[in-house]
C-alpha cells in the first residue's frame, strides 16, 4: 500500500501547479542528481521576434508560407512578423524535417526554410552571417534568397531556478539544443548552466542523455514534440504545461502547469520533506 504521506506530498505539489504522475515520482524527485534542459521554450520563452531580414525581402513571405504548417516556436514568430494572410491554396507540398526546418512546394517552386544543416542537405550555398541570434535561411529552387535573424528571450526565472537547483543538491545542470553554438553558449552563460550541447539533432539529444544516465538520477525538462524520446529516457521527465506539446505532456512524469522553472527545485525540496515523513 502507498503510505499516507505520499498523498499529502502529491496534494501539496498540485496546489503549487506541479502535477505528479504517481507516488514513485516523489521518491525519484527526492534523489535527483542531474538536470538536463531543452533551450527553446524551457530556459527561454520560445517567443522569437524577427529582428532583421538579410538578402531579399521576399524571404519573409516564403518563410511564412513554409511555417504556416509548423507548430515550432520559430513558426509562430515568423507568421506574426509577416502580418499578411497565408493563402494555403498556393502550397502543393509540405515536409517538416526535424531539427532542420521545412520544405514546401509553393506555386510549383521548391522553398526551403531552416538552418545551415537544411541548406547543406540540399547543397545550397549561403553567405556567412555575423549576427548573434537564431538564423533562419530561405532558398527557392536551390538558390539562396535571404536569412531571417530571430531572437528569443530568457525566461525571467531561469537563472534563479538553476541556482536553487544547485542548492537543492543537483550537481550537474545541462542544456541541450538544436540551435547553433553561438546562441546556445550565450544563453547558457547567462543562467549558470554547467555544460552545453548545441546543434543537436533529435537523436543526438537521446545520445547525450544516455551518456549522462550513469552519472546519477537524471531529470529532463522540455516542451517540444521532438523531446518525447528524451522525456521517456530520463529517470524523470518534466514537461511545461503551458507551452508544451501534447506528446511531451503525455511522456512526462511531472507537468509544470505555469512553465515556471522554479517549480522544479520546489518539487525537489518538497519531495525530500515528504520522504523524510514517509520513511
Ligand atoms: P530546439 O528545441 O533545441 O531549438 P529543435 O530540434 O526543435 O531544437 O530545432 C533545432 C533547430 O532546427 C532550430 O534551432 C532551427 O534552426 C531548426 N528548425 C527546426 N524546426 C524549424 C522550423 N519549423 N522552422 C525553421 N527552423 C527550424
Ligand atoms: Mg524544442
């Protein structure tokens, strides 16, 4: 039978907007040693603003048409910046390529919208761009058209949450991202992350988590569809309830309803107290 103290523990967490799926989660929370985070939407707000368009202005129109089919945080920001209606009748084909971007056929022409990995995959030549921001490259019929510079912002509570985690005994705080190194390192240094893995494909994220597992009880927090495999692999998966995809919420052991990262150290500290009571 489940000791009564667990119910008080689970109830107390739910009052704080932390949903825990089962009593074993409390025990696992109380012994957590490592915490791995996805960047976009987890450490950052996942709300990008388009700060510059380099190359042809048409790049924003092509990008908006491609992104009209995506639920990625990048997609919403590009559609917001475009402002005009997207006429979906102009689109003949759509393919979202995880960790790369999107390919569409628009008015019979092939449009690619994504990162340098996507451009490399299709052998498209693009200029070197010296900007600190996430870069979205656009090509049409195998020719480079332009680049959107988009910028995300830290969540207000990220830095404090990492500090509190360290106080709660987490010895390793790690960030994983598909974004480029310059952006990843910049974000990580602002919040006090111990190690950063950037330019990860979805499968690279799985490999990193697998390699860290032997070093101690590991939690992973993420928001995206791509994150479901790592959420399942971690000893404890945390999903962001507000911005998280259904797949991530489904795969998680703990759901943070308001996306506030401070709820993770709170859950750890509460669980330690609960375990003190129930043991
Ligand atoms: P993360 O959540 O760590 O940013 P993703 O795997 O979701 O990782 O994305 C990795 C990278 O792939 C993004 O930084 C971006 O460069 C590119 N990308 C993914 N999806 C899209 C999209 N819909 N539009 C443009 N670029 C994308
Ligand atoms: Mg993501």
